[in-house]
């Protein structure tokens, strides 16, 4: 299934995408796409619904973030060796873990704001992993069983905040609108191999990132199991698994986002995002 949330910001309802590309309203069956509705048994009940009986949502309705009330927004850094090289950094001996503030989360096609005093706002297309049930001290062989599904994430970053302002990366990753998620949460049964997904990102029609999850240093199963050794992963937590090369910082010379730019990004089977870039109010 391709599950989603639609409607105005703060008032989103749950829905799904049917085979004809229509959004169908699921609000008579679940209250939202939040933690309690991501378990396998709930997803199985949703899959059994006769889709044709669900109300169709008007075309053009805004899509919200595909998961509600995210508890943890965990990110993995330098998880593609060629991206580490373009950043001038070594491939890490273990996954680099950092957090992104959940207040950064926004809809897949909402505007992206350049934060005040920004010098280097950058893009990063990433595979998002949504946890479906509590994972604590689990093994890599079972890790994917704890995944509800997958989504597209644009892990936007302000490089000067991130790398030159001292301290941890989080302040360069957490600006408002720096976490577009969606357009939909694709349940894990539809993704046969999360390590075989093509991904891309374009700015103003120019393709900068053109990668594949097959080149991850640490794959999804490893990352989920690894994180569970340090913290319990809860339903609704999101893991952003790293980006392939082609970010703005890696260009010669560097290229950064500015008001008026347009981004388009996507991952095979998981849909596409489109964002207009604006100055912060």
C-alpha cells in the first residue's frame, strides 16, 4: 500500500493512493498514520479494505508528511562512500548517527525556507525508513520485520551552521522545513529489496544526484539493528539513511539553494517530491 496524509497543515487526514492515482480517504478506518496504526496487524486490516468503497479526495489536495507525530527523526551521516569522498571525509568505521528536530518535518511538496543568516543551504535525497513496532537489541537478520515502510526524504542542510559553527551537526539539519517527508509511506511488502532503489534530485531541472541505495556503506537492516543497540526504536520513528553524491557542497565550485529555486527528487517505487525555495519570513 501507498499510505499518505492529506489536507491543510495541522489538520491532515489519513489516506491511500489507489491504482489509478486517486487519493482515497481512510479517516473512517483510522484516526491518523501515527504510531498506533503502523503495526503489521493494523496494516493488514487496511490492506483488506475494498479500496473502491473509500471516498475519493479532490485532485490537487495538499499532501502532508506521510507519518504523524514522529517521535524520533534519526539520521545516518556519510553512508555512501562516494558522498564521503566529495565531502572530504573518511568512510566511518560505524554508522554516524545524529538527530534532526521533528519540527523540521513538512509535507513533500511544501515550500522550503532559506533560514535567516544562511550562507549554504543544501539538498540531500535520502531513503526514509519508518519503524512499525518497538525494536530493542535486535539482530540484523530480523531487522526488516520491524519496518512499517519506506519513504522519500529531503535531508536539507545548512552547511555553515552544520560544519563551521562548532558543536554537533543538528543545528545545521533542523531548520524549519528542512525535513520534507513523503509523498507516501510505502509498506515494506511492496519493496522487495531496499538496497536496490534508484534515487535522484534535480535543482531547476539540472540533475545533481543520481544514485542507488545499493551503494550504501551500511544497509537498512544493519542500520536498524545497530541503532537498536543504543536506543529502543519506537513505532513512528523515522530513520533517514544517508545521501549519494551530488550535493551542492560537493560541486566545483559549491552550489547552494536560493529563493526562487525549485527541487524535484524521488526514489524508485516511493514517489516524487517537488519543492519551491523561498526566503524565511
